C-alpha cells in the first residue's frame, strides 16, 4: 500500500453494503465495534435492482428490494455504524496489517468483513439492463413465482441452468432452454431431469441475440439465432432468465486471500478467511444459495466471528 496515503484506523471495516454487509454492520454496531462500511459502487447490492421481494421473513406483503436495503441501512445507522460512499480499490493484508485503499486514502482496521457479493454474468445485450427486474431475471428462486402460468426462456447449459429451468417449470406453463451447443454441459442426472420434463423444451445450437419489449409491458419476446444455419426466429415470452453463472467481486483481494478457481473466497471455521482478522460473508463466498436471507445470516456470523477474534486478541495483550 502506498505509504503516502493518509492513514485512518478503525476497529472494523466492512466492505460492501448488501444484505451481508448491512447485517454485519447492525450486529457489529450493537456490539460496540464501531464499524465503518464502504458502500461500494452499488450501495445496497443486487437487491437494489429487484422490484418485489416476497421471500424475506418479516414482510408478509413483500417489500421492494431498494426499500429493504434502505431499512437495513437505517437500522445499522441507528446503532452507530458509519458509512462511506467509497469503493475499496486496493487491499494489502500481506504485512500482518489489514489495509485497504480508496482513491488517495488508506485505511487500516483490527478486523475486516468482506461482503462485496457477486455479479451475474450477462450476455452483453443492451436490453438486458433495460429490462432487468421487468422480465429479465438472474434468480429463479427469487422470481419464478411471478411467472405462474406464463412462458419463460432460460439461457445456459450447466448445472445451474438445469436447476433454474427445473425450478421455474414448477410455476411457468412452459420453459424454453436455449443452449449454444448441441449438447449440455450439465451432469447426466441433471440433463435427464430436464430432458424428461414435459414443460421444458431445448433449443439446441441457438443463441439469444436480442430481447424485445416495451416500457409498458416489459419483456415480450426474444430473438434467437441458430448458430449452424444462421436462421433468425422470434420467440414470444413473458420472462427471460440468465443462468450462465456469477462472478464474485473479489478482484481487489487477489493475491491477498485464498480463493477457489472461480474467485470465490475460501472460509473455514465459520467465516474466517486465510488471513487472521479478515472474514467474508454472502455471495462473495456462497455460490450455491445466493439468497438475501442466507447472505444476511452469514453477515451475522461474520460479525460474531470478528467480535470473538477481537476479544481473543485483546486478551492476549
């Protein structure tokens, strides 16, 4: 870390302000750890791009994603958490200290909780972002319920796409699974489950080249292209689900913390990373569930783990 940076030391730094980071902030602030939250480039995390959240406990009638995140932040503020509208751009845990930097300022802490989340992979089409939350989804568990009795298109060919398609088929009237190759990458048992599902049809050797819709109705159709023949077709649909994987937001911590081959942070004994005093929670660790409630649960765990670490360090002095 650049020694010319201005130094700021805190008891705890929380990197990320989604469900995991905000829950950690609530717990840590109530415990008197005086956490400082770096909100990042997307304050509130992925839930800020979600419209209705119906599966978060405590909200019988559902709640808007941005509203849920705002309530969590207010709760953390109530207990004394501090928020910085900054993004961590560098990290240095190599010298035994926990240091991060944003812009021309450096910050150190006795404990760090990393809750930077993961972002879904997109195809790169302009209309993906235009219709996100209005027919375009990256989470079947979150949104399949809204497509009860409707037509849905899913893109992908791995196990996650099989799981998403299978789950969506419980609600949708039909599911078209679009795959660019002529065979699936998923495990055999998952393939069999999809190929034997009467609600699911596979469009082989096909890619999605455009999403068609309107501001009033949202997604109405997708434009498909057969990669072998070049033929273009239009498929009407009520929803478009991307199931081509996620990218953990861990670039800043490469070379500092142990990760798996996909870039997810590795944890042991709860939420402890490979560096003492550094903990991780939420989608930055979890590539299986990826739910707001599981992220919040891990945020709680990380705060409790960090509190114990700090207490143990104090007792050794």
